[in-house]
C-alpha cells in the first residue's frame, strides 16, 4: 500500500485561539489548557487528539466487525490521553487508554467472543500502538452494553 498523507490546518484567530480545519472545512476552535494561559471553555488540541484516537480505534473495530459479520447496535469509544508536563521544554504523552462500549445485535456468548476477537485484532493493528511501540503504554478495555 502506498504511503498515506493526512493534513490539518491551524489558523491563529487571536489570543491563544486557533481555528482548526481539514480539507478546507472548519471543524473547531481550540485554545491551550487554561493552565498554559489558554482561554477557558475551548477544546484543547489534546482533547482533539484524544477524540481522533478514539475515532481511529472505532474505525478499525468497525472495518474488522464488518468483515467478521459482527452485528452492532451501538459503538462508542472514549480515549483518555495522559500527558506529563515538565515545563514548556518537555511535554510528553505518558499513557493512552481506550474504553470501548459496544452493543451487539445478538448479545450472546458466541457474538461476545467474536467481538473480543475483533477488538484484539483492532488493538494489534492500531497505528498508534505500532508507531509508539512500548514507549507510551496503551491500554484497552471492552465493555458490553445492552
């Protein structure tokens, strides 16, 4: 498969606020956390990063579930990203945790086993895990909801 390129744009709007856009479409205004002098009430770039990670693992799960003929009623993933701040010179991500809630069309032992297999495959091919390796711990949690 050829190399894939992705692009986002941040346009400064004043103060500490930037407007984010993708493909020429504005998606959200962001500001750093208030502890870094940002404006309260805005999403932070780190919030957007966490949401993008959640979307990534959701997409992987959905693609594998479709190929596995796993019927879904609902799927929601929360990504929690932890950062260690040691002054402005050192800001590093220290942990990523994915908590996925899935509702199955047929909630039985066979389908739950299949869902766990699909989730394991999504974890294995997760580009964040493959890119960061073990430098940043990444954990996964699958919860079944009615």
